[in-house]
């Protein structure tokens, strides 16, 4: 079995507009010791067919028959990746190619130098709508309060994570709708992993699939996750 140097996890849902550029740039960036895992979340726009036709040896395509939202796609991806050998790190990027790959090597070097378990690369949100900026700040502040960690963009999908951390986090990660970002931050914080959210990156374009309902679910999941892990700690005493 291959001992991969790095693994990329890319959840995809109806991203045919962005996949050609994303896959081209990612493939150029990767080498033979890297693996990219795409999780197609029941796309209906031809995204899955496009990915399958690429036939790249370092691209693994997972296809879901039913849409599970971002959290569910990540859960499936984490579960698959935990079954294979890799040295790390695990890097998540969004399938709509919001994230800038040009500085990724610098972020990986920082992650390795600082010996962090979880590096969240925040967004420079200049052209985001005001309500999104406010919502992001509220969620980041709330997560900072309940975890005791410092977050300025807890909702970013641009992450670098250690294999050791994900081996332990994946079994307890629920991945409900779009609450994955808050859940991961709370889980990893309360489990004692070293987290860093100090790096910022430009984003290539603005896009959102979430609603007020999703924001409410995110808030509830963060609370439930906090008490779930805190209760486990109490039982272990």
C-alpha cells in the first residue's frame, strides 16, 4: 500500500464550472507521492462524469448516491482516508476552488515548523457581504469563548491537519449538514490538539450555499459538541 506524503480532500457538489481549473492546478501542484480524494456529493451537473473522465492515477473519486451536505461529504472522506497509509498532512480545500493554492507550500512549512495539529487558513473577506462578515465574526467569537482558543475565521474550509489527530477525531465527528467547521474546531480544541488560525489567504471568488437555518444548526451543533466532549471528560475523571 502507498505511503502518501500528503492527501488532499475535496468535497464536490455541482462544481462543473470550477472543476476544470481546480483539477488542472491541483494536478500540477501534486507529485507522485500525493493523493487527492474527491467526494462527489450526488452532483447533478456532470461533476462526477468530469472527474471520472480525468483518469488521473493520483485522483481517487468517491461517489455518493444521496446528497449529504458538506459535513457528510467530509465525514465520508475522513473515514476513507483513515483507512490508508499517509505521512501527512491532510489538506482540505473546497470544490468550488475558492482557495488560493499558490501559497500552500508556505502554509505547510509553517504547519510543520510550528508543530501544530490543525492549521485553519482564514479568508481575507474584503468583498463578502456585510451579513456574512458579521455572521463569521459571531461564530468565530463564540467558538473562541467555548473552547478557550483564538479563532478569527472558524468557518474556513482551507485546513491543514495532522494524520494523528484525524485518526482520533474522525470516529467522533458527526458531520451534520454545514456544521462541520464549528464541530471540527470544538472537537479538536477540547481534545487538546494544538490549533492555529493566524494565517490568512485571499479567496478566488465569493460563493455560499448556506442559509439562516444552517447558521442555526451550526450554533446548536457547537453547543451539543461542547457538552458531549465535556461530559466525556467528566466521566473519565
